[in-house]
C-alpha cells in the first residue's frame, strides 16, 4: 500500500502517459504487467495505476526504498524488453522523481 507522508524516505516516481486514441486499455494492460514485474524487484514498496476519465491518460505512482534500487529495476533485461512495447500504444510518457511536500487529511 502506498504510504504518503512528508517524513517517509521513499523515492517517488510519478509517470504520466498518454495513450494513442482508443488504446488506453492496451496501455494500461502493459503498464499493469510491468507493475507486477516491478513488484518482485528489490526495494519495491508500491505501485498505483490511475486511469484518466478522458480515455487517454494513465498516471503511475511508484514508491521505492532507494533511488539506486529503482534505477537497477529499470535496467533489468526483462524491464527493457517490455518497455519498448509501451511506445507502440503511447504518444507521450514522462517519468519524474518527486518528494512529498505536504499531506492534508
């Protein structure tokens, strides 16, 4: 489960992706398969996928124990092989690292 607190030490990656017209479900399926793979990698904490109601966007919220372990997971041969398939259904994909600045509630 994601743990969103300003004092946690997790590395947070939020990736936004925009599917080609009519391909949101296909992109979500690929990202779900990739999330299941990542969940077995060292340092994994959580992954949450969010489907945009616009029928195109997907947001991937990832928490990892360390930046080094996240980078290592992204560089495994299995991840690299599957990653190329995402480009076949996505017009734009943008991963960025974040830190929790404020939580209310």
